């Protein structure tokens, strides 16, 4: 199983912290965002990680090179300044073979979330991890789910119909990965692909009834967009085990 982490962005809402350091390299309770992600991934059935870099790539590369818990390498997106994460997926499309997981570079999550996804992903070609709460704001990547199938995903959905949000993690089997790659290619060739999120692709594929959801209510995660999120993340990770995973302690 391969995990692809999308970490090409700068994180402008965190300026001046991200003036020269990408968001994924910012410290949260003594570890970078990416280190926390790799630490939790190493606890799961993942064989390798590919981190797609862009802004401040050298910071991410140093973190990846030092990782001992799970084999990790990087892939550079030279167009990061001119595209959103749909373009980053296009750059990484050749890595999307067989089964794989895509994770947003600014999503912190406990290992139990990825474990649940990997245990729950056999029902459909594409599985989107979702959470729910009492109300949703303009910045939430909202979802409409009916009978376990994803119907819509986006920030501009009718809130009366919304019943969850995407946390920025999803699984693809071989068929789902192929459809995703094809749709990414199509949207990059037609329309405003450079200015779209990759979840626009998932929204388009939802009409084919091939996207299911994996609810993780009660498990802990957090998206980092601004300074308040960074402070919340520091409190969040204090509840997680901090010791190195077995693979790391064995020197793998």
C-alpha cells in the first residue's frame, strides 16, 4: 500500500511562519506536521510514502530523508506556484498505480483513522474519510452522503443537505485509481484544472456511484490552515503516543 501526501503548498494563511518554510514543515509540539503524519502512517499497513513537494521543497526533503519508520521519498511539483492540489495530483499521477491512499499535507490524524480506512475500503473503488459535527462553515469541505455513497463534495454545497465533511484522506483500489487518473487528466486538459482542488474530481466521479465513505466520528484529527489551527493541533497531538513505531525502533 502506498500513501501519497500532497505537501506542495506554502500555507499563506500562516504567514509570516511560512515566509520561507512550508506549512508541512512547521513544528507542532516538537515535531513537524509531516513528521507527525509519517509517525502515524508507520503504525499502519503502508509500505511506502511519496510526499509531493513544491514550495520550500528542501525542508520537506530533509524530513523525508531522516524518516526511519516507513520508506519515504519525495516528488517535486515544479508548477506549485501556479496550481492548486488538482495540479499536484496531475504531477503525481504516475505514482497512482494499484492500491493507494491520498492524504492532504495539512491534515493531522491519529493512526486509528488510517487503520479504519484500510479496513473499510473494500466496498467501493474510492473511499473518502468523513467526519460529522453540529454545523459547518464556509471553509469546510462539506459532503452529502446517502446510503453510504458520496453524492456531492465541495465547499459551496447547500448546508441543509450537508451531513459531513471530508478530512482530506481517501483510498483508491485499482479501478478507482484508474478513474481518478483519467478524470484528473480530463480536468487538466479542459476548463480550470489548475485552479481546482482534487476533490472536484471526486465530486464529478460521485455521479458514477463508485465513491463510498468511511466515517471516523470520535477519532481525532485536525486540519491546519491558520495560527489557531496550529495551536489546536499542538493540544491534539498530546493525546497520541509519542514513542517511535516498532519499525523505526528496529532501525528499518
